[in-house]
């Protein structure tokens, strides 16, 4: 299922709203995206452009699961399986594509907030290829400088390593298949292709564009670094707070290819789609790491923690120190996480009331405090340059040396239908 097929399926399932009124790319679309967050939107009439804008299409797990052809309850384990069992996508032919002049002003790129340093491409994935490292797929916000130049926010992770090893030219895809959008945010080992992970999630085809093997996407751009540095930002990011401006690498757009009738995928920074696509793919990496030290049952990156900084992990506790070991493993699985909460398997990780109840009734002194740790630059309380922060893990699991019955909620004595009594 490719991006436009996914949009069509959302509409068939009553999950897409069409906006027919003329709208502006400057603040108006982003405001509506925020006000209608959680609902997929298709803006048919974008002022100054022939291209429609699609937004909020991955803003719930139900939508993402629909795009991947699975149930939402299967997402974490499906992704964890795909990371361990990547498979090569088939190579197909792209016959429905045309090249246009490399002019970003012809694409309805949004200015999301007045605080932003410029219009931003927020939904694109970058595809980098090197003979010794293979293929890497990753997200990087891209501030438009002029009609053919962008400044990319690049953290010291895999894409940065590719650049240090000589990569200069890369592909940018907008409107990729859902499994690729999800896999692009997975932190796999260096050398493991996220495109292969995506194929195990749901098989799809790659096509050759300018020597790059890329997923069929609404828009594909070929870019190369210019050697310049340019101030990128400020930018309202995942936490809905303003990230600082920094000097970042500049790339020039060499070529732009579009599918006929292309849709532009806009992603609202700090919106639900941003949170789901960025936070949810960290759950399987935490799941895998925790499973190395004890039996992990479920993982949830919580929306209250900006879908990035907080996680809840449930385990089947067998040893007294399993909770503490799970804390350390969880931080390994998601290095930007600031607080993690370990609970027993009877606690629903998706229900904050249950997690708080576990803290109230089972927690005593199971705390791991890690000071001066490298965390996330998205945390406004962390050092904006070094990313140093304090990380804390909490063990809310039941002590094994006390009667288990003392920690169970008492069930209702009878199974009744209250409607029979009203």
C-alpha cells in the first residue's frame, strides 16, 4: 500500500476529512492541523498551488496499523520482529513519475509557527547509501533557505556518520509508504537498513531514481551538501516548545521528481502524528533490550512525556532485581528517554491511572538516578548544547518476598449487567 492508497483507505474507513475552502500554507493549515489533530485531513484548495496537502494521516495508532495491515495491538511486537528479521524489498519500475525544475517554491511547504526560522519540510525521510555502510533511512527537519537550498538539523547519529565517511549526495522522500515512515524512526544498528525492516513489516517495492533505490513516494528529491553552514531554527519541536537556532549543514536540491497528481504530506511539529511516528518506533527497541535481561510484556512511550521522554515498561518479574535491570536496559533501548517506569504485567501500560496506582501501592525504594547523562536536545530543561540531563528510572513492580495477594485489586463479587437494574 503506497501513500496515496493509504490516504484513499483512510477515506474509505471514514477517517479522512476533506477541506474544500482555500487555505494558506502560512499558519492557516498548521492551525487547522492542530485544532483537528487526530483526524486525517486533505486540503484540496491550497492558495498558490495546484498540489493538495495531506496531514495528520498517522496521528493515531489505528491509522498506522491500517496502513501496515495489522491490528494496533500488534505494532510493538511486529516492529521488534522486523528489526531482527529484515528482508530485501523487491525492485520495481516507476512509470508514473515526472521530473520538474528543482524549485522548492513550487511545493506547498508550510510555515507552521511564527516562531519558526522559516518554512519547514517536517515529514521527509532521508535515504543515504555508502558501499561500506549500506543504506540508512532517517528523519531530519529541513528549513527552506531559498528555492533550492535547505538547512538540515543533523544530530550525531547514523546519518552524521555516513557524512563523516564521505557521503555527500542523498535522496529525500516525501509521501512514502507507512511502513517506511515508521521504520525511518527506528534506531537500528549501524549497517542495518531501515528499508529492509520496513519490508518485513509489509512488503513493498523500491524503484531506481538517479541511482538511489527509494520507496515509491509522492515526491523524491536528490540533494547534495554544499559545504556551507547556515543558522537553522528556531523551530517548535516535539515538546511544543521552541528549540534554539544552530549552525547546520546546507544542502542544494539538484533534482525533483513527482508522481502525477502528487500529494504533499505535511507533518505538524508537536502534533499527534509527529509524536506517533517519532515515539512509537522506539518501543520495539526498548522491548528488545529489556527482553535481553528479563521477560518484557509491553512498552509504551507516553503522550504525557511528549511521546519521547517518558516510557512505561511491563515485565514478568521472576527475580528480585528484574525491575532494576529493566530500567538500565530501557535506557539502552531509547537513549533520549528521561524517565522510565517499570510495572508488572497486570498493569496496563497505556493507562496512566493504573501506572500511578502501581506507584502508590508497590513502589518503595526502587530508583535509579543517572546524573549528567546525554539525553535529548528536545528537552528544554537539558543543556541545549551538550544535551546533558538527569535520567531517573522507577521500579513499580511487586516485591517477591511479600504475599502476591496483598498487591492484587479485589474483583467484583458478581458479574451483573447494571442495565438490568436501571
